[in-house]
C-alpha cells in the first residue's frame, strides 16, 4: 500500500507546491531527484559488491588459506 500511496502523495504535494509558488515545486522536485539519485547509487554499490563477492567465491585462486 505504501508503494502506491507514497508516490501519489509526493506528486500531489509537488502540484500543490506549484499552485502556491512555482519555485517551491522546483525545490521539492530537486529534493526528490537527489534522494532518488542517492538511492540508486546505494543499490548500484550493493550490487557491485555482491558481484565481486560472487566472482571471488567462484575463483579458487583468490581464496586466503
């Protein structure tokens, strides 16, 4: 339910901000874009580290011991 209602609420909030002052909507949109970028970078980092661990586990030459 949160996956559906949260984006609707954010979009509605940006529309209401635009009705109040256009620059407030721009700032809110920029904030959402920055948060999305940091989320994307976190997911990319976790995926790359998981791929490195999988590759290291598959290659017996890189094991310590």
